[in-house]
C-alpha cells in the first residue's frame, strides 16, 4: 500500500515530547524517519516515575514508533561530519533544541542549504526564533 510520504527521508534531532510527536506522525504517514540520539541517550528515554521497558520509558517507545535510530555524538567533529553525510541524502531535518544550538553546531539553515539545497528545515521551539522570549527554553509551544 502506498503512503503519502513514502519517498521522504527525515532526520529527527528532536527530544522530549513535541518534537518526537511531530516526527512520529510523519513516520505514520510513511516517511523514513531517522532519529539521531546522543551516546548518553535521548532525554525522553528517562521518566521520573513509572516502569522502564528495554531501558526506556513507555512514552519514549510510543513516540519513536516506526523510526530508525542512530547514535551520533554531535559534540564531536566526526559526529557532525556523519550527520552532514546523512543530511546530503535526506529531504527534511527537524530539531527542537534551544534557539541558536543548530547554528553553534554548524547546522543552521544556511549551512544545511549548502549541503542539500532543497532541504526542508524544521525548527520547533516554545517561543520562536525571534522576539523577546526567544532565549527561554520550553518543551511545548
């Protein structure tokens, strides 16, 4: 059966709730979603209360249904290099880091556009990339 996004590859650099939920919906529509996780584990793997299954909270398993997973240390140059190689073969990159984080890693829109000119660059933040509340972190818009 054909799905609406079956020929789309998405790099998922999201964490906690709203980013993984967004990319989960895209995976459900048929996109190939590759979740990029740090070596120390994604923030969503740990819940303060409740049972753990396979080393992760049940919500982590739910929010990552249908996704592929890769561990990349984005604090290391070789990790950034590997992500850029994946980016060259992807259609979309989505993140929900604090504003400015992607730019600090050399993965801002302008840099990503040089690697993949037609990239769709999605950024999710609680308060947006501009305006007086930009520097404040948030897990939900």
